[in-house]
């Protein structure tokens, strides 16, 4: 790799031990992926924030980087933590866990990382523009940023995203290069897509087909008209979870789709395939489920407004977590949504989510509208899962199977 | 015998080779306190990677695996060095943060468990010692 004078100085340790370690990580990745040089990044999003995933070793590494003088050089935010940082007691988090989680957040803060813990940074002040080079780690956010916003990010891991933050650089390979952003397979969708869980099911079907195709990673999706932000958020999360996808193009929806012809290699997706994908993500019953959650990825304010509308004057009969970014929650506070939600007995869980919180063993079955949440609930936490449309998830929480 | 590979992380180490023809997922696949391979049906299941020159084709699984290598190092159970056919992000980042010498692009099918290997991360070389 060709490094400029400043990058060489970082590698030689002239800007501190943490910066040196960060540059070592980036040079090694650049070497593996044949990058010619580094590209400056203007935005970073770091994963590996929940103490449940980091453990003591991860905390020790972060502490070492912080004590080694590491400071973020560009706008950097965090992935969800293992708890609501301000209201963890209400969620039944153990004090020992809270103590460790707080140490993680504090270490990041001392490195000048903005401790907004969310998988939707693009909703709360970390919003890259078209063509901007960034280094993000949360898989759903990487997919959204590349596809919907047209920014350029590889799928970073926790340490490599931190390395980008501390140096303001990332090796130029993969998604940073125009020639690697071409679609390779067309998916012709012939199905009704209305609800978040429809888009989640579509992401699972496309993601799993991509996994089975050698060397084909970027889909061109046709037949979806007028997807809104929440639907694209849901699709991005699902196709990234099931397919490892960093970028998709969607005809007449995403900004780079018009730059390309749909690839000749084409696969049809039918309604029946979506139906069976949904069935695969449902192995429990609403009646016996003991956990309900919306907000994977984190809810938009529009989604929270809808939950408040549905919960008005009702009482929940199951543990119901509403997960979102702290700034979004603060708007909900101002609008009175929080009051309505909490009066029903439902709980806001800001800064965290049901994927990264330490809830293994606490529940047996989750009702959600998120295909991604189903994947992690059944794998990591060994819950049964029930996938439902958004409104019906709320109805499940208040003990009503369907809308009346 | 010796081979010229590619430097992933610097440092020199010698040790007994532990060779796997299967990929390794450090997160969930290796016990971070004991160094024992715990992935079910893995060909190294039940064996310890501690102090070994660990040879495998490539890493797989969660990116949290980088932290597992770091945790092994802190527990004194890390491999002495790692040799891959093709290194990927998880193993590379893990070796850097845990400071484990690592070399790739070596014909690993020529290596056998029990051989004494000398790895030079700086030069990117692997040699069978005592020859």
C-alpha cells in the first residue's frame, strides 16, 4: 500500500500508540484486500458496543486504545448498547452489567466518540450524502447507507471502524470503488409489499439466494414501487442479516439504480416465497409469547406515533419493549407519545434493542415485525419467534389477536 | 522446507503445528478462557490451540471473533502464531490487536500437525525447524 507522509507517521507511532495500532489494522486490511491507498472518511459508526458482545476482553481493548491517546478525528457514533443508558433498571438489567456497560460507553466518550447508540444513525445526525466515503459497522446501516443514501462503506467490524475513527481513513477497496458497485443479478418481485414484515421477508428470500450463488453479492431489485423509509430500513436489515449484503439497487427507488441496466441473469420472487419465508420465521404462538418488541432497526418517530395511537387508553398484557435512538425518544417525550406508551405499561428501551441486550433465558417467545430480530432471537437467544405486521405486534402486546 | 508467504502481522514465533483443513470461527468456536476448540463437529473439537502454531484455511463467523483472539492472549491461551491460506478481516484484526504473528498465502496442505514450525511475521516466512 502507498501511504502518504501523515499515514506513515501514524504507522510509525509518531501520533501515539492507539493511532499506531489503528493504522496497523487498516494497513493489514488494505494488504489483504489489495487496496492501493487510504481514502479519507467523514463519518464512522462503530459496532461492538454492548458489553454482552464485547465481554471483558473487548472492554480492556477499548480501555487500552483510550489510554493510548485515541481520539476520533471525524464524526463517529455508536451501535446500540446492551441497555437503556438512562433507564436500565426498568428493563431488569443487572447492576453488574450496567457498571461494565457504563465503562464501555465512558471509554468511547473519552475518545470523543458521540455516544448516540443506534443502528439508525441516518435518522439522528450521522447522515452521509451521496458518494461520501464512510466506515460503518452495523450491517443494516451499512446496507442502508450504501443503497438508499448512495454513500460508500464496507462492512466494518468493531475494531476496524474504531481504527477508521482514530485515523480518519479507511483502505480503498470494495464498496469504495465504483467498479465494485455494479449489480450482478436481477430479482423480479411479483408480490404485494405493504408492511415492514413483507420487506423483511423479501430481504430474507433475496439474501438466502445470494448466499447460495458463488461470487454474486449485489442484487438489482425490480417490481417494488414507492418504498418508504421504514420499509427500506426493514429490507436493508433483513437482506444484510440473511445475505451479508452491503449494497442493493432498487429500480426507481435507490439513487444508483438508474446508472445500471438490470443484469440479464434474472430470478423471479413470487408471493408464495414470501409467505413461506414468513412461516419459517414463525415457530411460536402469540397467545403463549412472553415478549413483544418493535424497533429492529430502531424506530422512526413516525412509527412511534403509530404505536402511541394504538396504545391510547389500552393496557399491555406482555413485556413490550419499544426500541429507538435516544434523540428519537426525546421527540416522543415532547410529543406526549412517551406518556401514552408508558401509561399502557409498555417500556421505552432507548440506546439498546432486543438483539444486543442481555436477555437470553429471560423470555421464551418473541413477537416482532422484524426479520432480523427473528434471526438473532432464535439463534443467539434461543427464543421462539412470531413475525407479524407492525400493528398486529402492538395488538399482541395488548392481548388482542387482530384489529377490531 | 520453508515457504514465502505474505505478512499479516509482525513478530517471530516457534511451536508445534496444529493443522485444520476447516475454517475456524473464534467467536463461539473456541473457548476464550481455555483455548479449546468447542465448535461441534469441528475436526479440532476438544483440542487446545494454546501455544500452537495454528494452521487453517481462513476465518469465518462473527467479527466479534477478533476480540476472542485478544481474550485468549490475555488468558495466556492464544496460539503462538497463525498461518492461513487466505487471511480475512476477523483473524487479521484479531492478530493485530492481540499481537500474534500471522502469515498467509502459504500452501497449508503441505503442513502437518505435530511439525515444529518457525513463523517470521515480519518476513512473511514459514519454516520447518530442525531441517
